[in-house]
C-alpha cells in the first residue's frame, strides 16, 4: 500500500496524542473559558485555563474533531502550561508560520507541537491544526478587553 | 447508457490526483461539467455576449434569445404549465429565500405553523426559522423514522389547518431518502396549506414533473445537474407568483419608474432585478440538453445500480456504519469506526478519491443521527462500478492504516 504521504501527516506522536490526550477535561474554577467551532467541518473545542499573574498555571481542553485538531489541542496544552500568556501567544504565531510553510522558531521546550509540521502539505487540514491556537488567542484577547 | 463513453465528455475526469486516477464521488456537493456545457458558455462570451431585454442590436437580440430559450427549456424539462412560472435565481438557496421572504411574509401570521423536517439542508431550515421569527409563527417538524424516512401517518398527523406552508426536501442530501412529494402536497392542499420543495438533489437524478407532483414552489440548482454555479431555478404556480411582491428592486424588473414610485413588469422578470446570469442560463440550457439526451430514467437506473452495488460492497467492510434507508437516491453517507471522517477523507484523497466529509450543511440532522460529522460518497452519470471497487479497496487500506498501533 502506498500511503507514504499519509505517514508524514499521521506521525506516531500525533496519533499518540489523539488516542491518549493530555490535559483532557475542564477546569471547574478556571479563570478563562473559551469555545470555538469550525462551522465548515463541525469541529469544536473548549479550553479552560487557570491564569495567575499572566502565567498559565493550568489548561485543559475538551471537544470533538479529527485526529489533527484533537492532537494539536493536546500538544498545545503541554506546550503552554507554566508559560507566560505572552509567550503562549507567540508560540501560536510560530505555529501559524510553520503551518504556512514559512520560517518558524519552535524550540524543544514547546513539547511535541513541531510534529505537526507535515500538515502544511495538506492545505485542507491546516485549519484543523490551528483551531486550538485560534481558540487560545480569542480567549486571551477577550479577557484582555474585559 | 454507457458511463465509459459519457466520461469522455468530461475533460476534468481525465486527470490524476495525488498520482492516482481521479475518482469523483462528490456530485451531491457539485457535479462536473461536460464539454458541451463549457463550450456553450464559451461561445456566448466569444460570439454574442450582450445584455438582455435591452436595446435592439443584433448581439443583444441573440443573448436575449439564448437566455429566454433557456427558460423555455427549463419549463419543458420539469413540465411547468407556463414559461412565466420559471424564475432564474442565483441557486436553490436564493430561490427558497425568495419564497420565504415574499410568499411567506404575505401569508404567514402569528400563531400559524410552518412545517419542515429534521432532514433539511440549512438552506431549507434557516429561511423558515427567520420567517417564523419575523411573523410569530411556529416551526413544526415532521418526525422521522429510525431509518430516516417519513411515515405517511406522521405527515398526516403534523400537517393541520394551522399549517400555512410545508417546506420539504425532495431528496435528502445526507440520507438519500426520497420523499413522496405528491402525497405530501395532497395532504398540504387538503389542509389549505402550500408546499415549497427543495429539489436540489432530485432534479439532476430523476424525472421531475411539477404539475404531476402538484407543488406550489420547487427550487433547484444548475451546478448539481452538470451546469455552472451561480444559477438556479424557482418554479412557482403563476397564480401565486402573480400575487407576490419582489424582494429585489432595480433594472429590468420595472414597468414604469417615476421619481417617487414605480410599477413592476410581468412575470417572471419581476423577480429578476438587475442583469441576470446570462452565460449561466445558456450553460444550464446545454446541461438540460445533455441530460435529456441520456434520459432522466436511464440516469436514475444507472445510479440505482451503482448505489446498490456500493451499499452491498461497503457492508462487507467491517466497522462501516451507513446512515439512511436501504431504498435511496445515489449517495451513501457513512462513518468508519474509530476514524474521524476528516481523517478518512484525507486518506482517500491521497489515493485520488474525492468524498465529502463534514456536516453536509445539515447540523440538525447530524444531531438526530447523534454524530458530529460523517463522510459521503455520491454518484452520477460518469461514475462506474470499477470506481466503486477502487473506493472499497481504499476504504479497507484506510481502516488498516488507522487501526495500526502507532
């Protein structure tokens, strides 16, 4: 069988996050809750965060979606836990750059998120990978404007 | 009919996608276009592009003839009584919105009921929701059976003297259910209600006779029946269209314009404000010629053969769940156990197979099915059993790929 391209997309680390998601659930008394849908495909995600002094103390996600969107959420929660909000948002920018095939700066301390680099070869799936990062950005922006 | 010969008329099908022969199983979203249709639109732009219903020059006359002949062709194709009953719109969605806005606002009031079903495409739910909100009417749903069909008794039970409009799809774009429109129209009329039908998934695939069905309104799109995007049709009984107000105003649709008031021209142009979709109407006309040449009955037979074959072969693949009734139009909506439909569609795409994945613009129906999304394979004149065989092999490989312990 010739699924070589598929192997690049569905790397084992991605499928591991999909099948064994990290930080799945809801923080009941979180400081920030954000919901986001992808209306074209039906994916939805809810992030709950506990942000203290601009630092992400804890973050959980729940939702429905394909392996790429759910794995990306799982990876993101690991990457941003313990980080300053500003740093978390800049990781999102670098992640977007990676999706667009541009130069990006992703370091080892950001967990597994670089494993999704292959998604940029599948233009129809980029929005799956970025859903969780867009949700984070939306949540932070809305809380800042309150 | 011979699908192998038919395929030669579709230049787009002769290509490789991701290194494999394209297998196009997404006709329910949009159909492909035969060379004759592309040529008809090309000829228009190369030889007689002009505005219609205006001026006296030669090209303008030719364009007007082409546009109005297209209307006549649609009239004959669905057996409308008069050509004035054929209104060109941007598509099915625009046609339904026209009915809901103009006719709906005219006859629906507070406490009235608008009857729909849970199998409707968003285009046949949202305009009626909005009508209900504007008027204070209530939206009422005919319940579905477990297999996604409507029982005649349920239709009888829901449609009542309170019903003003029944808005229903002829063929479900997800379940493939074929509704008994003639019977539902009879029930609606017996209760003093009108019926508006979404025919987007029916007209391309079977013979539709609006007089025989006795529907009040019937809407469909060009791009799902081998024609171009950007054009659709609203059929309406002339007695009703006559009473309705336009929802768009401007050029072409007027009779006299004074500084402070104006009057409208006659049907059907009353509902076609502005320069219409001329090339698209001419393309639709060529598409109707193409379908007529094959014959709607032959198309239906071919699709039935394909869908029955696909249904049987997909049932062989372990972990595939198929939604909707056994007796169905030429499409199969399904899920593969433990594989999200987007992942499935990506895997099939790497092998050149185009299927739809998502909620198919039918979120209430997804809720009813208790799934967040599904995959769908849909068939048309140019598809073959060999393609279905290739699709089945790909499904099996996809299943194997995702069941691998990563």
